[in-house]
């Protein structure tokens, strides 16, 4: 082996593994942010002393937490992240069950309960699944799959650009396009600012939002 080839191999290995490590860290931080949003909303709904803090809760948290990246603004984004993408619970729950990240059995149990409640709210009895229109089943599956893709393929900086979008179809459109086009954060912002969704005519023909993500050749339909 020539020395030059050895140097290139080491450089390539270093670059590849650093990239994969950064992706793994980003993915875990994104899930952390979703979980923080989950904790906050759970406390707002069930905390024994929630009335004591009311609208000041996030201010109290930001002043009490000495954790980089958890400013008041970020806490608000984490809360909004959970509200906008509750279906991400499936990905987080799977991670906990597979012991990829260790947070605690209690949280894993809580998310499993959340998963069961979500499913039962959609279909009250197992037999109803047989009588459910295929389009609805595909749509629910697509929503969960898109949530997983968002975790896997987009950084939280991408996600913060999606969160202010109130229209769920519009938000899904930009998420899918960002994933398909491997857009940078800057490119995603540019496309949102240029009103790509409105110019595409998708708002008038939502049934056309059929995307083929490059995984298992599956088609994902988003209908809201």
C-alpha cells in the first residue's frame, strides 16, 4: 500500500464517521427537545402545582435550568414541537424500548400508554380496523412515517422553521420537500419565504401531495 493511499483512507474514514456521529448527536438532541416539550405539556395538564405558575412556567424553567440550549425561546419551541408533532412519540418509544437511549422505564411506560391511547382514539375496537377505509389507514401510516423521517433527516434548526406554520398540509409539504431535496436550513427558509407551497397549487389540490421518499419505495400520502 502506498503512503498516499493510506492517508486518503484515514481521511475518508475520519470524515465519514464524524459525519455519522454528528447525525446521531443531532437525532438524539431532536428527540430530547421533543421529550422536553412532552414533559412541559404533561406538567401543564397534570402537575399538582401547575396553577401556581400558570403562564410563567417557561420563565421559571429557563431561570432554573442551567443547560446550554434551553433558553426561554428554546423551551417555547420544544413545547410547540411536541404539540405540532405528537406522532413522534412512536419513534421515541421505539428508541426507548430498543435501549438505544436510556432515560428510564417510567418514561418508556408513559409513552407506551400514550401510544395505546392514541391508537384507541383513532379506532375504538380492533375490529374497526378491518372496516376502515384504506386511504385513512395509509394516511395515518404516512403521518407516523413522515414524523420518523423528520427525526432522521432534518436538524432541529430545520424543524424550528416548520413549527410556526399553522397549516398542517403546508408544514408537511415543506418537510417532505426538504427531505427529498436534502435542503439546507438556508434553502428551506428561502423556499418558505418564496411561498413555494402557494405557488405549487398544492393548497387547492391537497390530494396531489403524493411523495415517494427514497426508503423501501413507499408512497406517503398526507391528508388533513
